[in-house]
C-alpha cells in the first residue's frame, strides 16, 4: 500500500464496511472519527517492533483456509519463552517468527497455500498482547518468506507489516504467565467442516461459556479487479475481546451460533467493519490454566438496535458467529497462568439470550416492541427509612408480578442518553452503563382474574432499595429524596407533578413464591420454608411475606406456613421494623381489603448482626426473633439441621453469601440442590 496525504499511514480512509458500521452506531457524526484511520501506520514503529520482539510469550494470528474462511491461531516459541520473534535484519517493518506449531492448530494447514513465487505474499494479521500489563499492539500484512519442518513442526517465516497500531487495554484480564514446555497436545475434536444440522458438543459449549477472553479474526476481501481494490486492498484483522466469564453465549436453539456482545471501544469499527463487508469470522479461546485451545470459524453477522435486542434483551450491538468448523486441542499451550488474575473493571455484567431466558421459565415478560416506546413508570412517592434505604412507589399501567419477581427499568428519561467514553479510570462502569437497572418489587400483586381490569392496587408498584455507593441511578433517586426531605418534605408523598419517569423494560425472574397457583403434585397442607437474606437481599422475602399474609387465594389460606428466616445485616434497626410492619398490617384484619387474622403463619427470624439491637425493638415484633452476634456460618446449619431438613429454600444476597448458604444447605443439611433457589437477575 502507498501512503495517502500523511506520511506513516498505509490507508486511504475507512473502507465501505467500516463506514457502514460507524454509521449504524452513530459514530460517523462524532468529531474526529472520520480521520482516525490516520492513526493506523503503514509500518511498525521502533517501539512496536521492540514490544513484539521483547515482551511476548505468544502471538494470536489469523490466516485463511482454502475456502477463504478465517481461522484464528495462537503461536508461541517451542518452550514458551520470550524471544521467538525477532526483527528481520535489513528489511524495514518486518518481523521474523520461529514458532513450533502443534497438531490441530489451523495455521499449519493454512500456510500450505503459501507460494514463494507469489510476490504479493500471503495475508496474515496478528495482535501482540502483554497480559501482565494490558499493553497491546495490532499488526496486519503478508507472509513474504516461509520455511517449515514437518517432523519437528517448526516454522520460520517473515511478516511484512503494512498496518500497525496501538490499542486500548480496556477488557484485558491481567495474568502472570510462566513457560510450560511439558505441554502434551492432544486433539479432542477436529471437525473443520460441519453439516447444516451439526451442533457443538456440550463440553465445547461449556468451554465457550467459561471464557473471559476471545480472539476475534476477520477478513476484508475485495475483488482485485474492482475499483475499491486499489484504494482498499484485501487484508485480515484480529482483535482481543473480553468480558466476564459467560459473556459470550451459544444459542440453545441450534447449539452452534455464538453471540458476541459488542462493548464500547475505540470507534474504529475495524473488526465489525470487516465482518459487515465480508461476513465471515473466527474465534480463538485459550484456557491459560490448562493450555486447552478451541478454534472456531464460521459465518458472521452484525446486529444493532432492535435486531440485537431481539437476540439479547437490552443490548444494542452484537455479532453472531454460526460455526461451520471447529477444532479442540487439549494441553497445547506451552504456557500456564499463575492462580491470581485481575479481571478488567470495564467488563459489564453478563447478559443472557432471550431464548435462554425463555428456556429457564415462562415467567419473564419484555415490554419493548420493535421500534416501539417502552411503557412508562412515574415516580409517585418516596418513603425514606434511613439516609440510604427507601421505598420508591411508581405509578404504572397494571402489571403481572409474582411475589419475589423483579422489574427492569430504563432511566434514560431521567439521566439522559449515555455519552460515549473511551476510558473512565475513576469509574470504569460508566463506559458501558446503559442506565438499565433491576430491582425486586416489594409490593404484592395478586394473580387474580381481575388483573386485566384497571384498579388502584394494580396501578402502582414499590421498590425498596439501598443506595449504592457511587451508583449513578440510585444516587440520583436518593439525591431527589434527600433534597425534598430537607427542603419540602410534604412533596415526598406526591411526586406525580414532577413527572420523573423510567421506562419499563420488563418483569423477570423465576425466584418467586408460587402462592396463587393451583395446587400441584406433592402439595401439602403445611408449607415449610427457609429464607436466607444478606443485607438488602431481604427485599424478595418482604414481598413473599406480604403475599402469604395478604393473599385472598383459597389455596394460600388453607395452608399452614412455617418459615425460618436467616437475616444477615448491618442495619437491623431499619430492616426489622420493615418486616414487622408487613406482618402487622397484613394480619391485623383492619385493612380495607378485609384481611383476616392469620394464625396459620409462623415466622422465626434468626438475626445475624454485630450491631446493637434494643430489646424493646425485638419485643415489639409480632414474631419470634433470635439474635446472633456471630456471622452466619456452617456451625449454625449444623445446629439447625433437623429444623431445616426438607424445607424449600430461597437465598438472596451477595454472591459470596449465596454460595455459603447453598453449600451449607446441600452439604450440611442434606437438601437436594433442586430445592434451593437463588436470586439471579438476567440484567
């Protein structure tokens, strides 16, 4: 390629695919994006060359097979040490690589096509990543010289680099790697061509779902006779993509289509632009703990807006890869990571596919129609229980919400559309914040035949929440609450005139009490429950208790309820009165709904806290309370084994808390894991 206008760059602008993707994402209107191609240099700088030759244990690359499909590979030196890449003497912007390629890596087969008589060379791209520091540099070019030994599987080849650029470190997981020359590669699967009905094996799908890093290969392939070929010649690209384990999903419907969510990047759109023009791609996944490697290639497609949300609700941009070939090689990489890793703080929460959510249960409803406006919820009232805990009442159209389910709200109307941020070192979560939040609904919504009719009880819902430190949405809501309490407290009871709105994305969750449903097989007259809550995780149980006490269902009222509730909290003087209020109001018989006394409900609350709890508070509660000053742990489950045995268990709290409770219930009490439900939001 020749430079255009600016010395050092090899490009003549963005090619058609990149321009199309920048337009779809709205980046073409952003200042400077149209000229950012000038940061892609036509040769390697001395700094980049030194980085590749002095810092890298491995180099992911992409090459094409004989059918024109890209395959991502990972190359290393024979023993896993640094130093297998050197500068080619006397040839500018050229790297000399001396890897040993194990059986199963597609690079070995693809370089069969290398023709030493072809002056153009063979297309290749690579990305150097120093995982211990998050430094990375991309390159693309052509193999100009290649030699290989079939017996030792050693290869020596030159890459003439004509595209080179640094890149951002956002989603890289920090790892410490050590050479592992004892690696012993073995091919588990080698299905380079799949039939139309083939599916990926279950262990391969699990491997994909456990990955926090993939290497995405792409190709921009243009007809050499076309006018575009002179300005934008064919080239390959490979890039790092990262997220939390599980961020890449596989469609259950066909068992072979990967869904790769697109997170905020540098707006070049190089990888997605290549896919937009040439709809093929490859994915490489490496387990640095075991050395296992998965190679995937297939047909790729980009989805934005409604098309993306139809596949992965609430996500606006993604790429699918329908796998047409794969290979899985165990113990191949001659490197191993030490145990401790540092995940990227920029990686957002994992989102599930719409079809995955539907398979988990038919109890999630999404209100977003294609191109349609979300139904709105208007903030009606705020009840402050403390400076950081409050109940927010929203007015809305009637909703069907089971006790314990959550509502998904979009707060762009309140906070404005998120603005593009390349980096945000002070608060990384802002980079991919879509302002969509999920909370358990703390009000009770009976499932009756009158649900379809408008009524006062069905036209609002309540959220009892704790302000999250540094939280963008809870911070805004609590600032409103505190500001009104300080200046105009009478307005807290009627906020409708302020028109503070949130879009209702949906109602979700299978973590609910099937209170109003018809009796099923195994129905008993006495329902024995165990609830465990960590902190504000008590909210689902607040509404479950409200439902048990206030239900007009004959099935619920004809049963006896025996509930053991373990609550771990630092704020007992706030949370206990909330539980007590629910118990008193809904069992007093003084409510307008005519609720009768409920002697068939027994609640024993075990309180775990190191905060002082006044005797007067405990004695005022209409249920049994046992206070514990120690942390909730395995010893308590040993003591309560007989009491907890056979109960239906519900657990809600931080992940560490949930894991402790579930392990104790299964391993100490002996409950079947299927009898233990954990709270888990899809968003």
